C-alpha cells in the first residue's frame, strides 16, 4: 500500500511534534507499506528516510490558503496514493482518494474574537466560515478520524453529528528526549530565583492575559518581586502582543519569554520550576501538562474536561475564568502546599506513549 502523509507542519509546535513522533514510530513499526512524505520547502531538509520504501517531496503551498485546496488534490492524485493521512483539520476537500484525518481540537470553532488572528475582523470571520466548511466536508469524506482524546471525539460528534464508530482515540505521548534523566543544567535553565513555568503558544484560548494578571496579583500579595513567570513559546504576533500587555502591568522584569528551546533545555526548565501553570480555556490534549506530570513536576491546570480525562486527580485545578483562583493556585505552588502525587510520573508514562499511538495509527491504515 502506498501511503501519503501531509507533513508540511512538521516544523511547527503542537501538531509538528505529533507529526515528528508519528513518522518516527512508523519508520520502526511498518515493514511493508510505501510512504510519500510531503514536506515544506524550507526547514525540513534534515528529515531522514529510513529505507527505499520511503520518499519525500517538497511542497511550497502554505497551509490555510485557497491554493492549498486547489493545488494539493492534484498533487496527491498524481502520486496515485492508496491512502492519504492529513494530520490537521485542513483537509483537501477536492481530493477524492481514500483519506484519514487527525483532528487535534475544535478550538477554531470556539474562539469567536478577532484577537485570535492578525487579520482584520471581517476577513477573519470570512476565513473562519471557510475553515468550518472545509472541516465539515472533510470529516464527512474521511474514512477514519483520529483524535487525541475522548473530549475531542465528543465535540466532533456534537458539532458535526459524525458516527462515533468513525472516530478513534489515539492518545499522545511524551518524547524520550524530554524524559532524559541524565540532562545537566545549561545556561537557558539557569533562572535566577523561583519561577513558575508556562509552555505553549500565546493564542487567545491559552488565557495568558488572565494568567499574567493573576501573577501580578500574586506578586503584590507576596510583597516580593523574587518570583518569576517563565514562558516558553514561539516568537510570533501573539507573543509580541502579550509582551506589550505585560509592560502595561509593570511586571516585564518578572516575566521572561524564551524561544527556540530544545527538548533537553525544556527538561531542565520543567524540573527546576515551582510548577507548570496551564490555565487554558480549551485544549484538545494539553501535552505540556502531561510532560510536566511525567517528570514529577507539580501542575496547575484549568478545571476543564480534557485535564480530568488525561490527568484525573493528579493536578491542582483552578477556575480559568477567575484570576483570584489562579492567583491562589500560584500561592499553593510557591509555598509547597501542593506538590502533586508521588506516583504521577509512573501513571502517566505507563498510560501514554508515542509507540502506542504509532501502533494504533498503523492499524487504522490497514482497515
């Protein structure tokens, strides 16, 4: 069987980590099928093919564009694939071959504010309608839908009335490079003073403006500026906006934003923090919370369904809409009143793995 995988987002955060780990597992697990990996024209030259059954092709078409819908179907059809796997919601609706899709979340349907885009609000809303149409048609056409959680599965059923038999939960895992216990301190890990850690992008649903306000309140009540909030993310429009907002609160010396952080450096940042703070309004999985938990780091998360599904009673839950609740959570982390469960790393490492995701995905390819 000839399988195509749209890996144009391989260099991104979130979905990029999913793609990288999926490909890594398929290289080891699949000894029969042929693969065509579609990569972006820049930044992916280091992708190594495991054998002659694999080939890579470069595509200059950007995601979230009209060109994506008009050009990609012809590229995929030309390669005469038996199966196409699209690991994101940008399904090529004019492709008529067999297709499997991975839907990580439905956040795009819930973020109803122009703050979630660099576009003028009317254009953003027009694009949002386009996303919905592509998603609705794509989900109907897909032979199988992979999701990272039951929470996302139920959302797809509720919003699009898709049969649950068509949707399969493939939990994500924690990278071995992040779990390495032999990693030593680096300059990027040497933060002066106690700090809380946030890992992820700065999109509006991440609730970071409320987090920094709660942190500012925490600092005032502690009558101390020794505490820091370290944020690990990608340098983009949304983080630039957040930096400006942080300045208006007068806490720019206490909030540090780190970019281009390796997995090894992230390991150190996790382990030396007071805890991970993750106050999202919505998530499809919440990988940083799982990573921190697997390392034995205390985790404070939003009291929303996905974290109850993935982490059960392990984290400290706070109301993501209530700054006071978040601030009180920071106090518990800072004073050691919440340290998490001792067996949390074993629970999470045993339950979630990329190998398991690879096995389940390969099984869906064969159906």
